[in-house]
C-alpha cells in the first residue's frame, strides 16, 4: 500500500496556516501571559517529536501542565498535572495554535498522523513498517478524530495506514473541517488519573 500526502497538501497547508498564524498572534500572546500568571515556568511548551523521514523536530504548544512534569506521552498523564487554564485550552484545542508555525516551517501538515515522542519506539516502529513516516505529521489526524490514542500503537498505525493508503480529498479538508467543527476533543491526558508528565 502506497502512503502519500494528499493532493495539493503543502499548498493548502500554507494557504490556511499563514493567515491563521497571523490572525492568532495577539490571542496567543494573551494566552501566553495568562498561562504565566497562573503558574511559574515558560508558557510556551517545546518538545521533540518524530517527523517525516523519522527526523525529529521541535513541536510548539501552549503549556497546559505545571512546571517540572516529566516528558511522556499524553495517554500516560493524569489530571493532577493539568492546570485549570490548561484544561480549558486542551478541551478547546487552543494549546495547538503555535503548531501553525510548525506547519509554515514545513515540519507538520494541518492533517496527518499526530507526531509522537522519539521514546515511543513501538509506535515509531509500527508507523515505519507501514510507510507512514513518509508523510508529515499533522495538527489533527484521522485516528485522533476516531478517538484512538497512542496507548495502542498497532491499532493506531493500522487505522492510519487504512486512511492514508486510500484515495482522499484534496489536502484532507474533510478531516480539517471535522476538527474545526469540534471533532476529536477526547483528551488522553485528562481521561486518566496517573503520574504527572508531558504537556
């Protein structure tokens, strides 16, 4: 099965991400200030993720957890680490806004497999076997919208392979529309109670 980017993906990404990034600069600055007022530490969270071709990149997010939590996958995180403002940001997906700059830089697409941590070796291997590392990771993706998180790497990769190996609409715009309409709001980080970690 051939895994490839959707038609006109890069052009579509830039056409949407550039104006959206410019339009959200002021809201992002206000949110960064609010995050810093609520809890100490940098309000911008930067984390290494696995990108296209297995090359790592620095993914940007608004910080939603307390300073000092360890880096790990969201499904391993409990509610104890999430701040009150962070819970709101995660529920509304506003913490993902800085990733528009990752899209502009070419590290990510608007739609693609959600990027995982380098330490998530099982998921990296499962995606590699299925050719999924040939495409850019996304701000949103089909598995996320289907409620499949990274705690089940084989199921996640199989679902992504079935989607990305088949015919798709230009730039996966139906998935982007579903995300903007409120789909994929399940948050693995706040659906579990466990040790603190990642943001």
